[in-house]
């Protein structure tokens, strides 16, 4: 998990140079309702919050299991106009589960950054590997550009 924290800290500046508010963080993650916010937009076709959009940051990375099961991670920039407000980590699996995590923009309040670290830390062992590999590939692509 220490490797995940290091990659998280490396990516924090690339998530955006503004601030992610609690309202935006909860919209991305669903807050107390994991099937709210972006889940409704991506899984159910609801309209995106007015003034915001998602821009693909890194295409889907899929980790295959031994029995045809899979776990995937796709990264998006969460933007308000042209301003990057955070990095969205979309997780999906072969059982139909879907979850949204947020790496807040670098200027965000420390309590939002800590909450994000805890959320990512608590996703589970298989997700640790899938998210770690996706974030590592994303950070490597940033270094190439």
C-alpha cells in the first residue's frame, strides 16, 4: 500500500491545479450513496452536472483473473469548463460492480486529500493491484509527454 500512496502523491499535481470542493468530491464518488453522482451519469445515462465534463485521461486497463473474471480501471479528468478539478478513477468488474474514486486537484483542502487516500486505500486487494497498475501506466505516460 505504500507504493499506492507514493503514486497517489506523484499524481496529485496532475489531477489539476485548482481545488476540488467537497461538493465536487461527493459528486464524483457518490458521497454516502455510491450509486449517485457519476455512477448515475455513466451507468444509468443521467445528465452530467451542468458546467462539468469528463475527459479521458487514460484508457481502460484490464486485469484478468484465473477464471475469466476481470477488473478494469479507467482514468478521467473531471473538468469545470477548461479547469481540471480532479482525477476520476472508474473501477468496474466482470460481475457488474462499478465504483468511482477521486484524486483531488493539488490545491484541495487537506481533509479532502486525506479522505481520497483512505477511499483508495480501502478498495480491496484485487483493486489495489488494478488501480496501482493503471496509475503507474498513467504516470509513465505523463513522463513520456
